[in-house]
């Protein structure tokens, strides 16, 4: 009997050790791990059909593909961040924008952050970019030369806004920048483009002829060094929560005038308050995100790098689990835009 008990105790200890190594103990018994740590440590996407779950600022996605670090009409920046991942529709759209922008006379795109391989909250930066439908494009035109990996970490983005002001810096802003935004805004998949209010004002003041596309270009904090493209929830992503509509009209109205008052620029009263990403647990996200996190990875990054078409779905290195994320119960998440702000805001105010 004693031998049996000792054996049982050893077995239990061994199981605990295995759980501890796999991180099971901390997430089950102790404090639940932060979602940003879980999603921030994934190097490859979930090898499942492409689906977004939750909201732009509270969710995750499966079936991500990477934009290649280099293409004929783009270069991806800050490669070390591993944020070149998105829904295949978004990656296809960025590549298309790069080609058509070049046809318009723009030298090519510098592609900034898209999403982590499986989305989710990030360790640093961005409240949104969580469901593979957001991408940042730099306002710097692509240089003629291919940048080295080291240069892609250090080259600075250029602000389009004057120092200590809210207006566009005429030394750097060009009509070609406006053409690039117009090209992006006119794609039907694009629901919003976020820019600094000074850029929106510049467009409102100068765009002639077709002004309908200005509806999608919305002012937001930051976004003086880059613009942010957001596409809508894609077909098949039943767990994806749509954002509020931009309504009708150009937005060159009092909603823009508000940005030129003192109110949006008041110092943060509580700068040390934790950010949403510092609090979000896996249980804060849609249930399907557990399946996304647990899903097998593809064989390699190359296997899921977009090459003009999405890679086959069956690229997992391990057999699929019996249930994929789609069949795990999906709940609409609790995110609601704050109701106390009159101006339509697409996401929480970033730090
Ligand atoms: Zn962004």
C-alpha cells in the first residue's frame, strides 16, 4: 500500500511538473494570465479557416496570413514586432492598394503594424488591430532602395503635422498623399480610414470633385505619421462585431470642429491608470479565442505568407482538433463604444 501511495504521489508530482512547464498551473489555479501575454507570444497563426472574433479592440482571429516583408510595390517595416498578419482579405487589399498607388504615381507603401499572428491585445501600442482587419500605412513614400532589416527597425516615420500645432505641415504634405488616401477610401471593403484631425481638415479644405470618400476618413488621435485602414467584418466571420456606421456626409462638419477645441487635447487626468490591454484576460475575449489560441500552427511562416492568393486551409503541422474555433460557442462580446461621447469614436482613446 505504501509503495502504491508513493507511486501515486510521484505520479501526481510529475503531472504537476508537466502542467507547470506548459503553463497550465498558473492559468488554472493562480491568477489568470493576461491575454496580451498569451497572444503576444504566438509566433504563427491558427491554422483554421479565416475568421475574426469579437471587436477591433477586443478579439482575436484565426487563419491569418502574413504580408511578405518585400513586394514589388511595398516594404514592411519593424519586422521584429511580428505584426505582419491579417485576414487574407486585408492582406490582399494592402497589396492591391500598393499596386494601384504606384499606378497613381506614389512610390510604394511602407507597411506598418497589422496584427499579431492570432490577433488579440498587444504587449505594446494599439488598442485595436486585434481581429486582423486593421492596418497602418506610413505616410513616408517608399524609398527607391530596399531597406535592410536593421533600417526597418530604425528609420523614422515622418509626421504630417506641424510641431506644436494641429495643422498639416506644408513642407511634407503633398497632393499625392491625398490621392493615396482617396484610393484607399474608395475600396468597398474599407469602412474607415483614421487620420490626424489636421489631415482630415486639409482634405476637407482642398478636395474638389468627388468628396464622397471623405465620409470614410475620420479624425483620431495619433495618425500623423501613418494612416490606419479598417475593413469591415468579412463573410463567414459570424462572431465578428461590426463597428458603428460613419453615416452619411463628408464629416467636414462640427464633428471635425470639435477636434480644434481644447477638449480632445486635455491632459490625461489619470496617466497611470492601467490600459485595457493590461487587464484583459483570455476570459474577457470571445470564447472562440481559446480555440484560436489552442489551434495548431501552420508548418512555417512561408506556408502562410500571402502570394496573391490565400494559402490552402490545410496547412497545419498537426492534425486538426475535433472542433475548430468556428464550432466553439461564440458570444457577442461586451464591448460597447462609450456612450458619453457625442463624436463617433471607433475605439478607446490611446495613451
Ligand atoms: Zn493603427
